[in-house]
């Protein structure tokens, strides 16, 4: 635990500079945050991702079914992501142990990547490699480490790592990947060499005015930088390649570089005294942007064509492999005769640099000569008025062989045109027709490109600056236009740099915007190059804190941001609970939440406060509400939840009992009535007041929304839609008056519960249930089921029914045959179940208390609720289902397709013939006060 302590090993390493190599040790530990990749839960419950780093290999493994291990080219295969709790040192090797089962599942290759952003990435490739001992003809022994760890080349420390197994021994024979244990090993080395080069390794199309940057070594004081177009000069550290000697900054400006050249560069990091260790850098490379770029959007027409060999063949890449053309006539344009004209229209006016022509390249070219020879090339801005390009001589003939590189380059000299045409007056030989293989027009970039945000981007922060990666080469200023209508953009301002601050625009949340950059230089002709219209959509919310960034590591602790009462007797709070760490099991979104322990037995209040690095303005971007999710516990004693914006207190306005509910609930605060200075929000406080109040409240997903708070108002359902009600007051009779009485099977009893009064008690075991036949609902008919339930055990067999519809008319199962509340298999806990789909409402532990469960179906879509609160807040959880297979059969305690029975109590079970509203479900759950709706 890192709570209020120093991690002495890490401090020791940092104080001694570069460590000497020592015995390898694993930087992961059992209990570290770990996610499967893909994180789809497609593994047995006892073979989940955490077992890959649990320090046990005998009988413990991670197994992942991934389409019978058919790796996606975009993601590789399957593996895991982990946030190690060990020291921040460089991984220098990987160690693997086989699992206990079928050898075809053993991984034989891997890809290791790192991220400093979040466990969800983005990730940067560190290395790829093979696990040779697991790929031999004779399988590696079971539950056995490989004889030597696999060394890797790495010089950077990351916060999160992704290890993907990209292949296994025998895909055809395996249905999964399995691994007994993995170790991320280090010798204690700290990052010393330069890393994360910019430009990136082998990057192309790099701006001529690039500034070289990199991540410096941890203890480096100075560095030497080498740059040259000669690899050997850089690799050998030749004096002529040294462009910076003993500089202190981690960047260097090499000056304007020539177009199209490939450069090699290296950074040697030099430690400070006393050792002055030199970390010789890796040789990186990049290629400078070319003078001209291919025009992509072109339309081709011709005076005539032969068969299907139309003019479009010259611009569609047919017959091309890279920059080399083939010999198939079907991949070329063939005219109907000579003379002939082929014309090209661009999507806009361009400053033309060159035209590359691949002449006709048929196998018989040397004998017949289809290629163009004497040509006139013309250009136009409007397609009506044409100008002849001077200096165009006869075209060279193609060889008529595979792999033909263009041998005709026509210089345009930077003229501006939107149209060009080639008038062909003669051919290379005796052919009665003329043919061309391919053409490529290159332009000089005079307008802004590489927009950020990318065109079409979504979820863009409304305070984002608009920027572009490449200016037009002739521009001396940039005029930025922004608006909601792409056809009617207003000038937002002019800048000299390649970015535009949107502060003055006050972009609104959840809105679509268009923008463009016009490049201007009054000394040039034309003086303005109108830019491409790009578009983006702003985020629906502003995240204040989603609790995902905290770790049990020095300076990253949750209590270091959310200051608590650890050292303040007047404040009874502990951020992160007694352990001082984020909660990873009880979450509303993402993978973490803030557990806030409160104890007002001696203190006056219990509160935690986050102070923002820079004050925030909550009056901008259309913000209307502050929203957070909280979850209490049935063991909480008293207390009033509140927040403070700066020092303005806002008490929770919902049911006082909500702090005692172990379910996530939204609280939306109308900022128009909050008071205080919302233009300068420097702190946010969350607390619980009330003398003697004790317990825990979990906080997650604090956000700003552009919507006013909305409420669900509990309302009694229309009795006309009530099909059956079972109060279980001494029997299983239907008290609705509709006569759908139940029949007890086995040792079902009716007892008095101290909380609910008369309830039905189910003993568990086999075939202990209540059968209710023929309520008049089956197939895709709308319905609502709801009940109160309390389990006696957390070890209920999977898919054991508590209450609801079960089976087909013939008493079987299959897709869409069930619709009930029950114990769940895949995700665990108790919740909503349809054969082939299920979602947890309460955990197994929470289900030991009385809770209200409900499910609705409108003929297409399922809704599910816990204690009157809608649970389907994750759009990724598909609740669109076809129940056409379901029969008119209702059970309490056991489903028709298995004998296992629910051990626990059920009360007030109801069936309606319609999908009840949120307010009606809340009423069934005993809610009386208006409830906040989630946004």
C-alpha cells in the first residue's frame, strides 16, 4: 500500500542514478489491475486474466476463447493489459510458463506495447517476438517455465502494458489461447536512453521545418545529437553528423531540410556527475515531405474509348503494383482512333507541380506502338478557357514489360489549374489507336491540411483548439472560419501560427461544427487558397473526474487529489477507504470509483475536496448541470450527502434513504440555482454530514451536462394491466382477482420476515419452486415482471430462476425462451436473464439483502431495474431481444430447464401485460420521492 508512505525501493533506485544489472524480478503482483484483450469475458470463470499474474502455475491459468483463436489483423490475437504495482523500472525480459491443458493452445509469438495514458491506451509498440521453446516439435512440458526468459530491447518505462499473443501452436486443433503464468521482468534499470522520437521511427512526409524531439533519459544532464542522410555516419557517430553537442534541452532544430530526403538520427543521453554515463541511442530515420503530392480526387473523360478500356483506367491504379505498371491492356485506356483527347477534372484548383505519365505498356508495344508520342498539354481554371503548356516534347515509349516505371515527367512549374487535358496527335508506331497506362498529377500544397480534430471526429472537447499539421507553403497568415452550417461559415479570426483558440467562440456541448482554414498571402497570385471544409462534433459532457487515473503509486494516489480527513480530527473522511486506493469491484463506469469512508462519531463532517490545478468556468459551453453517481450501503448509519462548489454547499435533494441503497444512483445539480461564482470554480467537495453518521459511499463519473435535471416521479400502475400479484401471505394465490394461482412443488413454505412480513421461503436444492401456468402472456407480447427477493447464499447455481417466464411450450430452452430474474452465469450476481443474454443488477453479496428487481419488455426491447432505478445505462449492452420462443409459463424459484432451485425468500411478485414506465417501476419498489434521471 502506498498510502502516506514512500516506496523505498524506487527512491533508492532513483537516488543511485543508473543501476547496475542485477537479478531479474517481476514488476507485476497478484491483484494488479488487469483486463483481458479483448475484454469480452469470453473465458471460464476460474481461468480469467488475473490468473496470468497470480504467481501460481500449477492448476491456475488464463484461457481465452477468441473465435477458436482466429486473430484479427488489426489487434493481433488475445492477451491482457495490466497496470503493474511494482517499481517504475525498464522491462528487459518476458517470462512464460505453460498451462496444464492441450498443447495446441500454447502461445508461440507475442507483441508487447506500453501506455502512459490509461489501461485502455492508446498503446505504443515496444517489441514483438517469438516464444521459441513453446513452438518446438516436442511440446514444452505442462505447468513449466521456459528455460530462459525472452530478452527484449526497451529503454522506456510505461504505466500500463499490453501483452498480446499473436499466434499459438496449432490454430486448427485449438479452441483458445492458454498461458499458465507471465512475468514482466526487469533488472532494476531505470530509463536512461532517449525514447519516443518525434518524428516517429521511419515516419514519412515529415515537414521540412521539423524540430526533432524525444523523451530524455531519467538522469541525463546533456545529450549529443547526430543527423545525416548517411546511415553509417550516424551509426558510427561520425563528427560530420554531429549537429548538437552537450545540449541540455530534449529538442533540436536542424533547420529547413531538403524535400524528399531520408534522414537518420541518433540521440546519446549523458548522465550528470559523478558517472557521466553515456547511453548510446538507437538510430532512427524519417523522410522529409516531397515537393509535390498526388491529386486524389480526379474525374477522367476522353474523346473516344475502345470497349471497356475507358479513360478512368488511367487514374484508378489498375495494373499498378506500387509505382510500377503491368502489361494487361484491360488496365489501360485505349482510344477509338487518333487524334484523341483525354481530359482530367480535379475537385478543386491546385498549384500543379508535375505530371507523371506511364505510356501504353502492352506486350506488343515494341511492334505496334500504341503509346502516345506527339502531344499537346493544356490547362484551365474553368474548363472553358485553355492555355497550352510550353516545352512539352514527344513522349517516351514504354518497354512493354512487367514492372514499368513512369518515364515521362511533365513540369507544370506551379501554375494554378482545375482542369488539364492531353491532346494526342500521333502514336509511337503503326497502331490506329492510342493508349495510356496511368497518369499522376502532383500538386504543391498551398492550402492547410492534416486537421486536428480530424474531419468527422466526435467527442471533441468544446474548449479544444483547432489546428492543422501542414500550412500552405505560400501562406503568411491563416483565416479560420467556423460555424454550424458548412455552407455558411463565418470568419472567426486570423492567426499566424497553425492553431486557433476557440475560447471566444464558446463552442456548445453536443453540437456539430464545420470549419476551414483559408491560406492568405497578398504577395502571391492567387492571394487566397480556400481550404477544405472539415467537421467535428463536440462531446456531450465535460468529465470532471471519472476516477480512472488514480493508482496505488506515489503521487498518483486518489487521496492525493481528493484531500480527506486523515490528518484532520474535525473531518471523518478517508478517500479511497482505509486502504487509500480506488475501488475496482464496485463501479458505475470504467474500471474504478472513489470509496469515501465517513465517520461522524467524533468529527462534525466527513468530506473530500478536489482543488483544480486551474479554476474552471462552469458557465461556458452550454453547461446546465453538474452530475455524479453515488452508491451507498445497507450498513450505512444515517447521514446527509452534499457537495460544495467552492464553498457553496448543496444538500442532496433526493430520498434520505438513498445513502443506504447499494445501487448506483444519479444526482444532477441544476447549476442555475446552485449559487456561488461558477465562472471561477477552484474546488469541488463531496461529503456526508449528520452527527454519528458512519459508513461508505462510492462516487463515480462526475461530469458537466448541457441539460437541466429531470426526474422520475413514482406513480401507481394502472390496475387494468395487472395480470397477477403474489403477496405470499400464507399461500401462492393470485391476489389480483384473475385466478392465476400458483402450485407449490417441494418443501416451499410461507414465513414471517422481520423486514417484509409474510414471504415465501425457498429451501434451494433441487425442484423446490412454485409453478404458475397460463397467465396469458407468451412470445413477443409486452410484459413486466417484478418482485422483492433476498438470497440466503452467494453460491447459487448459475441461471437459477427467482421469478419470471421460463421455457418453450414444449418445456425446452434455447434462444429467447426465458424472461426472468435469476442468478447469472457469465457476469455473476443476480439480475435480468433471457436465454443468450443477461445483465447483473446486484452482486451476489448485495443480493443477501432485500432488493426490488424488475424487467420490462415492449415487444422488442428489455428494460431492467434495481430498487426502482433503471440499470441499462450502458449502450454497449444490447437489450433488443426476440422472445418469440417463450411460453406462457411462470415459475418462482426454479426454471423449467434445470432442477436447481433458489435458496432464499421472495415477496410481492407481480406480472403486468404492458411495459411499465420508470415511474411505475419506482412505485412498485416503494419509492415515493422524485428520483433523479441519469443523462
